[in-house]
């Protein structure tokens, strides 16, 4: 891919205290842009100063939410080198999301990874030096035609922005309290739950808002048809350790195929754990809890990596998981994944991609 460069003459000051970055507030000096037009395809890839977009108020993405996004991170190793974690998986998934939202396919994932690496190389000084902090990368596509009819657009913008960030949740890696959502649903089979599109996150806001009002961090989402089977937690995938076995809801259309989810499954399998992707109901979880067989519960996602669950409330019943403490397996998974991501542990899976 030919990428035109227009670099800034006025670089911003980098954050001084990397322990206070927060998540997604600060942006680097540049952004990556590429246009699409029907008949012309993707064209004019460029890296330009980070700036506001010039968008028509009638741009289709603003009205009918034809947009997709991804999230991944660049990590700084102790030797100063920068690496990405499974970036090709993000671009593969982006094309799955694109298909569902009738957005044109992006170039092959390897070409996209190469373009991303070129961009991150320019922003390399923005990759934090503190463990736990990283450069959060947000690729996204928006439909930009100035048109108010409901149809797939003819013009799109692919953009990458980047944000030096710390922990996603203010709780960090500490166990969070969640409740089982009985009223709202996040997605249904046949809908867009398996894609990374803004609409899924917009659909989750009312429940999240109510959860926060009740001093809960997130909600546990049940399926939208029977309101019975577990799907996700907040904006993350969910895992249960039941009697020593690792269980996560199967991907049946309404669950996001998380890259951390996939990595946890592969990691635990390699450690010899029995691992299963299955249809699991909240009644079953409650029964396992009563029998003392629910060992650990945790969410997985790019932003938080692993987020242990301390209390799980279902109606009047409050399940205290692992005495509200971080579980042994959750800790081991977290340490191993972050160890690989920051280059502190050998990457036996070939998951990391160093910038040259
Ligand atoms: C993630 O866990 O990576 C997410 O999906 C959260 C993101 C939308 C900030």
C-alpha cells in the first residue's frame, strides 16, 4: 500500500505521568486515513496530523450507524522495542463486521497490518514506557455520503487513531461486582452481536447506566430470545471456571468473537485444562454455585485483558465468587497474557508482531 505522509510541524507534549493516563482521553500527533468510493475502491492512504474530520451533517454514519471499529494495543518491551498482539486477527474480524454492515472489504489483513505498523512506527514515542499502560489503537470505518436515504453508502473513510492509555476500568485488575440483566438485551441471533459496531455499544448504555446507579460495574447479558443463556459481560466476553473446567458461551451469532477470548481458550488448552465453548444458562451457573463448584468468573477483552468478577447478583441472590478475591487461574492467565504482550515472557504461540 502506498501511504502518503504529511507529518505535523507542531508535535504535542507527551504525557509526563504515565500512571495517570486514564483510558482514551489523549491522542497522538497523527492519524491514518484512507478513502473508499464505489468504482474506485480504497485509495489515498495517508498519515496526517490528528485533526477533526470535515464531515457533512448528512453523512450516513451519523444517521444510520453504518460504521465498524476495532481495538488493539501497542506495547513497549523492556528492550525498548514495540510490539502488537495478534493485529491480523483485528483486521480479519473487521472484514467480518464489514460484511454484516455492507461496508466494502478492506485490503487483506496482512496489508492492513503493514499499514498499521507504518503508522505506529511514526507514533512510536507515544507508546508508554510504564507496565500496565500501552498505546490503544482504534481503527474504524464510517459511511460518509451526504444522503438521508437508508441504503449502504458509496463512500467511506477508514481511519486509525491512537491513544496512550492505562487501565480501562478504574478498578484495574480487582474483582468487580455485576448483576444479571433481566430487562435489556445487548444483541440477538441474526442481529449484529458478532460484529464490532457502535450500535451494539449504544444498545448497552442504558443497562450500564442503571448498573452504575446501583453501584455495580457492569451487567451480565443473557440471550435476547429466552433470557436464559449467558452471552457477555459489559463489553467483554465472559468465562467461568466450573470444577476446574474453563467454560465460555459459544459463538452463535450474538456474541463477539473476542481476540482475548480466543487467546484465553488457546492458552488454557495448552496448559491442559478442559476447555469448552457451550450454551450455558444462568440457572446452571446458580446451581454450580450452590454446589460449591463455581471456582472463578472473569471477563476478557482487549481493553481490560482480564476482569475478575467478585459478586454476581441474580435477582435477590448474590453469588460471592472466590471470596471476592482474584482467582488463581484468572491471575495466571492475566500474568501470562500481559507477560507475552509486553515481551516479558516467551511468545510460544507466535502472537506478537514486533515493529521493525
Ligand atoms: C474491549 O474490551 O476491548 C472493548 O471492547 C471495550 C472497548 C469498546 C473500549
